[in-house]
């Protein structure tokens, strides 16, 4: 959230200390004492130092949990909240059970109870649970699962295009990736359609390596990188790597489509002389090192505005800037874009941002994902959201 608030509420400050590499250590603080102002018991006013159109989306972002300060950050059964349900049971790796609140301020809820059940990583468990009607739906289902369940008479299939993606990102401060021609060569090495068919079984659309999706309102279409082995090899040779090089890629073993993507990319990089060794870490270990690994494959979730993702992932020194990308012109243009309400006007600035990303950016981005899932037909009011949020207060169960 600090990454999202940087640029209008939060500013970076130099702590006066150095890290292990001798670089200045940075910290974050509100830009002014009255940056967040309490107006009355039901009103908060944000006094920003620059225009920001995405405040509502920032407060809707999945890490933006609001906890009761009187409970000292406690989360668990009985925790105070303002949502439509109260958590009554919670066991990590097993389930989370809710009951409706009678004092909810909005519409609904209509269910007598609501429960998440952890079925594990085996995709067959979800199929079996739906077939036997032990669960009413899945949070997500891959193409293999969908093909297995679409013939079930009680099952409805739901799909939605998203801005969920995965990026093979490089640290530009590492010797092999310092020259932008190497990063460009990595992009020319990829056949995006083949990656989509192999990794996602077709459930995706090609991306343009700038992390702005066609479904983003500020999207500006640029020509896509197409696979060009000869051009990639020439760029590598011009950058001092006529015979390519060898490097490790850090990734996760699950979900399986991520590991499949890593394997397909590694095979395609091999064709231009780059040997990639896949280092698969358990998810818990991966998230401990994801910003430190010089080359890794990272999934990025759906966000409704491109300026949100760009601010989190590529603004200089942002908390989630895993690629260590730093470009002053990019930062300036992004701050400008964040203050333009009209999407068409914002897209004019986004064009310049996209060009910087395609020319100098640190990522190879093969696709945008299409989400799919299944839900029992008796569930009323369900609509698959691209963020994968579950709006259970809108659901009901039809009488048999």
C-alpha cells in the first residue's frame, strides 16, 4: 500500500544509513501532518500533494485490510469489522466459516452461512468435490478442470478476461541484463501464442511487454514483440554476448501453470543461446526472496487501472519493485498520468510510458490470463470478478 500511496500521500526520505551495497536506505512517511485528516466520526479527508484519480481503487485493493485499532491488529474469529459476515471459524489449510451480520449497513447478506474449504493443490480434488456436491463452487478452475466438469448437469461455467499476468523480470543492475539490448533480445525470443497454448491451454491473450492491458481504460495499443530469433541473436551479439549466456530463473512449483510457463520460456530462450536453469522454490520461500532474485518469474494479480500496477511494480524504489527498474522519465510520466481523470487523455501519457517499457523495461510478459471457474446452478447472484473477489453478500441459494 505504501507503493500505491507514494506519489500523493507518502514520500520517501533518506534515513542517512547505507545498505550492504552502499546505497542510501530509504524510509516512508506522510508528506504532511494533515495528510490524513479526521473530519468527524464518519468522515476522513485525504489532503494529497499531487492529483490522484485512483484513491477509490487503492482502498479497494486486496492488501488494504482495515482492522480495528482497539483490537491491536487482531484477525480471527470474533474480530470486529464492517463487512456483511462475521468470521466464526478459521483453521489455516482447512477452512474459514462465516455467519451473516444482522447489523450490516449494505444490502444482504442472504445466506445463512458461508464457508471457504481448502481442497489442497490436487486439481482432481476440486472436480471430485463438485461432482459429489460437497461444495457449491470453486474460486478458480483451470482448463483441464473445466473440461472435466462442464458436462455435469448441475454445474455452470463462468469466465472473465483479466489483467492477471506473469512476468519474467530481470534486474537491470545485474551484469547480464545491464544492456537494454539484452532485455529486448529476451522479448524477441518469445512466441507468445505458443506460450499461451502450452501453459494456459489457450486461456489467455498475448501481452505487449509493458504491463498495460487492453481492458485497462488508459490502454494505448502498441505493436507487439513478435518472435525473431535472428534479431534476438544480433542484439545479444551487439551487447557482447554472441554465444549467449547461462542464468538461473527463480519460480514457484504451484500453481502448475506458473511452472509450465517457466519451462516453456526456458525452451524458447534456448533458441537464441540463453540457457536458463529453473530454480523452483516452495511458495513460502519464494516470497521471502522474490525482490532479491536477479531473474525470476512472478505472477501479478488483476488491478482495474494500469497506473496502479505500474506504480507498485516499476516506480523507482517502490516496495514491490521486484525488478529494481528505475527511470526518472517513467516516474515523472506516471505521476502525471495518475492525475488525469479522462481515460483518453491519460492514454496519451500512457503511450509514452509503454514505449519506455518496451524499449528499456525489465520484463518479458507473455500473456494476460482469462479466469474461469464453476458454480452450482442453484447459486444465485454469482458473477466471476476479474480480481477473484468473492462478493458472498450478493449470493443466494435457489430452492430445489
